[in-house]
């Protein structure tokens, strides 16, 4: 059982590594883009006028209300159809994956950021103003350092969700890690071994995110 | 004696509720003015208008000849930019009842932030200035401590150092000792008294009658959005004329 598996594993290594790289790249890009957009949206809904807040609210509610797989399909089929009509090109499956997962992450980060900013007492902003700091200075030097500490644990959870979400991309034929596992498992009839292996790999991926989060928390939590 | 702060006919409302109903106040350089009164009398709001934490609807605030908060365009008020307001806030320093220290920065960091980002001092110079002010409030040994590691009295003294380091013309104290344990009140009052005797111009909203009596040049009693009585501490506190002030002082006797 183990012998067959290790033999297959050795032969399959290039495919597995290639697809693992896809998974890692898609996850990293989606997390970074989603977080960046989410932080901007969170800022907008914390400080914006009622129109801005309303628009962000709609965005967040819609995105959070649609299941991940449906979002992925929507981007792959609907958005691509629109794009080919209007602009004459379509997004690759991988690009669709990144877009869908980024949107998913952005809605979550936006709410985290808004909550953290609003939870900070008014006194912090006032103390910043009282020493002559301007709006963006108050944001960068007073508000964000505190807000980021607040959202770090939840952000880690949200990011691990993105990694897990990449497995759904197999349904739009993105050559990510899990579909490679499934194909190998089926071809070699070594289901237990390959799925067990996949479990370990995904765990390690997400665990490194957790370690990163813990490191950041320790580094910035000098309260 | 030079007029540092001049307030004329200040009116301020929160929605439909008028909180300041026409305040006239003048503070000369080096004077220490204590503002006393019940909650809701408008004293904190008045202070917060001076450093533009609150907007006001009518009247003028002038600091060292500069019109604060608004521009005068031929008799009509015109608003000014956030950047201009930030610059005007630098004329004053404020000490808050709830300290409002930045928890993610050390005591030194709290004081250097304004020096580096507003006054654009280089790091070494800022740290030297900050260390000097922390020493003035008696906290040089704790400059690397974080607010959570400091007692209330120590935190408030850091707050005072933070405000003083910016070299303001006028210091605003918003019930600086009200949130402190009684044993810690003394150390902060001492810093404030020393500051007063060194000639700092101060506007102090306070419940501490001892400070009002011993350290102020003048006491102002506010009631329901107006200044009801004003005068030197010895006469005003021992011989109040306004009936509300008499009530207030009677109730303040411990």
C-alpha cells in the first residue's frame, strides 16, 4: 500500500508540484488583492458619506450572500460572457478564480476593517487631532496600527478560507492541487493515500498562514 | 499684557440643542483661567471649540490675533481646509479626561509622534525633546513603558508632556483629574500648578476647587451655556454672587 503510493508519488511529483504552485499562487494573489480592496472599502464605509456607505453595504451583502462556488461560476460564465461581448476578450480560468476569491475576501476584510476602525474610541482620533495630525496621519499612525492588531486573528481565518476555496476552482478546470490529487487517486486506485496526503498538504499550507498571523501578532502586540 | 485668547459671542448647538449661548471670554498671556460649573453647563464644549474638536455656529475665536476655525470673507463665515484646521490646532495643547494615550506607542513614542510628523523633527532631536518633557513631568524613568504599564496618574502626566512638547501657546485641560483615583490626583495637580507658576497660559475645566483657588488667576462659572459669574478666585469662591454659583459651591463642599 505504502510502496505503491510512494512510487506513484515520485513519478507524479512534477504534476503535484506544478499544481501546488498554482494553488499557492492563486491563494496568495487572492488574499493580497482581496485584503487591499477590503481595507479600502472598510475605510470608505467607516468615514464615507451615506451614499458611499450604502454602496459598500450593498456590495458586502451581495457578495457575502452568494456561495463561493456560485461566485466562481458567475465570474467564469457570466462575467466572461459580458467581457467577450463588450471588450472582446475573456479571462482565463485561473484569472476568474483569482477575481472571484478576491471579491470574496474583500467583502470579509471590509467588514473587519470597518468594525475595527469604529470600535476605536473617538478619543484616539481626537488626541491625534489635538497634537496637530492631519486626517491621513491620524489614520496611518494612530488608527491603523490599532485596527490591524484587532483584525489579525479574523484575517487569518478569512485567508485560510481562501486557500480552502481554491479547491472549488477545479470545477472551472483550473489545474490546482486538489484536482491533480483526485485524478491521481482515481487512476491509481490509491484513494486513501492520496486524499490523506492532500489533507496533510492543505493543513501545512494553512498552518503556515496561522504561524504568520501569530508572528505578526507577537511583533505588533506590544501593548 | 497681551491678549492670547479672545472669544466673542460664541454660539454652539448640537442639532436643536443650544449648548453655548453667547460666550465672551478673554485670556491674557500667562493667565490661568479655571472654568467651573455643573455637567451640561457647556464648559467642556467651550474648550473643545477652542481647539476645533467641535464646530461652532456663530461667534469668533481669536488666538494671538488669528481667527480660528473659519475665514472671514467680508463679514460672512467661510470654512477652511482640514489642513488649515490642523495647523490652528497646533496653537493649543489639550489634556483629556480619559488621557487618550496611543496604546501601541511607548510614553516616548506618544510624545515624539507629534514632534516627528507635525513639526518634522528628525528622530534623534524628537527623542531628546520628548525625553526632556517626560523628565519635566517626572517620568524620565518610564519613558519606554507602554500606557498599559503605567498608572492613571502617570498616563495623564504623559498626556501633559505630549501636549507641552508641541510648544503650544495655550494649554487646554478638560477635567484632567476627574478620571483619576484620589491618591493619583495630587501628582497631576502638582504638574499643572508648576506649569501655571512657570507662566503657561492655561484654560482649565475642573472640579478641583483647590486648583481653582490656589493656582488660577481667574475663575469662570458657567451655567446653562453662559458665563454666569467671573472673577478672582478669592472673591468668587468665598463670596459668590450668582445664586446658581452659591448652590454649586455649597454642593461642592466636601
